[in-house]
C-alpha cells in the first residue's frame, strides 16, 4: 500500500506563533545583535547552531528585554542558525559569521 502522510498534530498551544526578530550586522564579525522590536512577554532561549546541527552557544533573555548582543569572537567562520524560543512561539534566522 502507498504511504499516506498524516497531517501533523502537535500538542502545542493553539496560539503558538512565529517570533519575529532581526539580526545585525549580518554577516557578523565578533558580535551580533538580535532585536525584537518590542519587549519580550516572557523569557526566551536563544540557540546558535552550526551547519552540522551542533549547538555552539545558548543565551537566555528575560521578560521585558528587547535586544540581545551575542559574542561570536571564538566561532569558526561560516553559516549558523539562530533560534529563539519563548513560551508563545519560536523564530529562526540564518547568520553568517565572517
């Protein structure tokens, strides 16, 4: 029989949404800023992952923060993924480190 993909059913809150944020400068050198445009309503976990899928850095943000500076000085040059997760949702951005 042919495999039929089932629709994804998650246990996430119905209000789970994409977190919008900007990353600059990008490409980045020794540090990068994440800016959310408004204060976070809850704490957030920021993860930096390399192209091999390895977690290379994590940062925590507290409720009320609008931006975060992440130090990159000891990272290898290349492409990374920044993931921000809060109780309300998550967002992902690509980051190039030069």
